[in-house]
């Protein structure tokens, strides 16, 4: 347990274990602020190397990320709770990263009551291409195996961010999309909005994205998504851009689209039937 600590020019880096409490800590780091990793000598065990972690009432200044998972996740993680934390002037707010060859199953992550200000990059970032080529740089077809990162079953709610370069960025792998992520009760003001690439079963409810430019939501090769009770800037001329041959089953519910001139933009190969508005 770490309670009531002030960590200056260092970070809190947990690399395995269970039943861990981090409470009422202040971090000012030149690296990731509060970081969860899991690497073990006997890789890919069915038992997560990191589990049952509670993080609460912490403040992070000037770190690469406020709360971070990865990039080493090969040992697996489960049951991590983060609540009542403030991230100020970090590069990224909530940062979840891994890559092929370094992956394991990361699941049952619960995040609530997060307040951010002046985030240099993304308020929320999922990235399983960390330190590797971007998806567009490679035509190689990969198959999922024990080394493939799996991010699933995240609950992220009551998140408020005043100022970021981008609100939310999700980048999964074609062979293993980011999946089963629930966003609820969020207000994020940022220059850019929400993007997803290689994602599935993403649900947003009561989410406000106040982006300064561009389209609020960009969905590429993503499917089985629900957008419910979404609010966007009055200046937006479009709500969502959709592309990618695997994009489909996008549901929009309880969202006022009457003020946008062209609610949906469909790239070549994406049918208007990919979206259902209720």
C-alpha cells in the first residue's frame, strides 16, 4: 500500500502483484505517472500477474500519462479500480498501451470520477500499436496468439476534461480489436474529437464531445457500437464519418442530429445501412 505519498521526479510503477492499494498520492514525473505493468518469467499464465488493485484520490502532474496500463502486459491484468483522481498538464490522461509480442489479457478495469486539465495529447488513449508501425504502414496479415494484447471489459465513467489535443483515440489490431469498452457520463473539450480504428462493442452514454475542429466522431473498421445521448458542439456540420469494410452495426440513440447539416459521411464501401438511428 502507498498512502499519503508525494513522489517528485519519480513515478509509481507497479509490475505485478495482487491486493495493492495506492491512496492519496501526489506524483510529478518525467515518465508515466501511475503505471500498471505485468511481466513474469513464466509468460502467459492463466492467472493474471497483476490483480486486485485500488487507486484513489491521487493527483498527477506533468507525466507522460496520468493513469497508465502497459506497455508490458504479457502477464495479464484483472480487477483494477481507479477513482477520484486529478491529472493536470500530463501528455495523456488515461493511457492504455501494448503491442504485438508484449500482450496478455487486460480486463475488468473500472475507472470513475476523473478530472483532467490541459492535457497535451489525448484525454483517453487505447493503443495496441505502441512503438510499432501504424496500421497503414504494413500489409502483413497477423493471426492472434498468446502474445497478442487483449484489452476488454473497461468501464470508464464520470470523466471531465478541460482542454486536450484529442478527446478519445482508440487503435486496436485487425486480429484483436479493442472491445467491450463502456464510456458513461463524460464531458471532454478538445481540439479534436473521438476516433476508433479496429474496435468493437464500444458503448457511449451521456457523452459530450466539445471539439474545436473536424468531425466529432470518426469510425474506421469498427462495429457493434452504441452512441446514446451524445452531445456535440453547435458548430459541428457533421456528426460521424464512417470508413472501412468491416464497419457496421452502429446505433445512435437519443441524440439530436437536427442541427447538423450532414449527420453521417460514408466513405466508399460503407453502406448507409451500417448506421441505425433511433
